[in-house]
C-alpha cells in the first residue's frame, strides 16, 4: 500500500457488492473499466486506493452513477466504524 494511504474499506466492499450483484467477475469488470484484473483484486481487498479517474471507470464498468457508488461506500464505512468501536 502506498505510504500515507489509508485503506478505504467501505469503498472496497461497495465495489465488490455492486460487482457481485451484477454477476461480474473481477476480470470482466477490469476489462469493461479498462483496468488490470489484479488491480481490481487489490482494490477490493483494500490494498490500493483508486484515483478519481479510476473511480469513474469502475462506476461506468459497474453501470452505476458514481454518486451511488460513493453513497454505498459511505454507508459501509459507517457500518465498519461502528463495529470497530464495539471491539
């Protein structure tokens, strides 16, 4: 992971959820978004954070508005923060 980059767990989970809801493999999403499948895997596991340009590509590949992807990421991030607070 790049120095200074915090994993975006909510975003990682949101991308995975949308991908699975659409019955897409990581490879097919990568192909549609113009990205490498390994990078999609790293993204979904929280090892890398996307640039804004790549977020637009991913949203297009998932066929969802970027705002919808961001909203779900925020929702999941709050969920994981609550779990962390309980531990």
